C-alpha cells in the first residue's frame, strides 16, 4: 500500500486464489488484481488519514500543554494547577464510570468521552494566558507556617 507521495505504508497480502469448482490453486485474474489494488489504495488512504488525525491530536495537545505551562509559570501560587486539574478530573470520571450503584450507576464513558473530557479539563483555564498577572495571581489567604503554629 502506498500513500499519496508514493511511500510504502503497508502491505496487503493475498494468498492462494482457488478455482471454486475444483478447489485448485490458480493465479489471480486481472480483475482480481485490479480489485485488490483498488482495495489497497482505499486502505492506504484510510491509514494515511488516521495518521494525519493522530498527528493533529498530538499537535493540539502539545499546544494546550504549552498554554498550561505558561499559565502555571505566571503565578507561583497556582502550584501546577493546570496540570493537576485534568488528572483529578479523569480520576473522578473513571471512579464515576466504575460505579455500579446509586445515582451514578448509569454513568458510562466511551473512549471518545474520555478524550473530550480530558481536553476540556486541560482547557479549563486557557483564558488566563492573556489575563494580566496581577489579576490571575492570588496569594494564599494564610501562610502555611501560621497554620502549623496554631
């Protein structure tokens, strides 16, 4: 199988054409070969498209990670908040998904649902990338040392 640039991206192997009436192995006909080549071409297109979609997803997620790193770097008080929210979101969603009784018993996530939820969690603070630092940084209301001494 070749992609649109002529690069080999896969192989389609057909073994043993047979004559149905005699159960004898015979060479493939030209029509069979044309059909196989057409199917291989369609398979190559589908494979290439899937690879392109995956590359776009990786690029998109890398861009989101870059934005989140910039947001987390703006304030020492956030403590990698943008990194923790997606992890916690997915843990909560998975716990809800595995629940078998109670109000969440009917809650189920597909792989696509999980992907979309993860992306939404990653994007939850993306507007902060343009928010002035003095508006997005909130020092803690009390210092940890004050809590420890009480």
